[in-house]
C-alpha cells in the first residue's frame, strides 16, 4: 500500500484506477459545488462497476448524555486495549 497526498477536488490518479473509493467524515466541510466536484472525481477514478462509499459521522449515535468529558474516548481506548478490532 502507498500513501499519496492530493486534493479530493482533483485526485492525482488516472481514470478507472480503483475498484472502490471510501470517503469518510469529510463531505460536511465541502460546499455544495465542491461536493459535486469530489463525487465526479470519485466516479472518474473508480472502474466501471466499482463502488463509491460516502460515510459521515452521526454524532447522535455516539452521544452519551450526560457523561463526563472523554468518556467515549476512554471507552474506545479500553476496547482497543482488550484486543478488539
């Protein structure tokens, strides 16, 4: 696997380079026009029949109210320490 720095609005890959694109927790920071550009870029770099998956964080799903600050982070740390994946 290789990491490469690029912009989601102009991906540095040839057409049909990937079987899938995973786009997580980022679309909320784009304008409507930027999101349309990013989606077009994903479509461009994914082979025909490939998959474009967009995931956004749903804060309501992880909200524990009332809870002390950091309780969720400590829970994730404990989960990881126990060897869960």
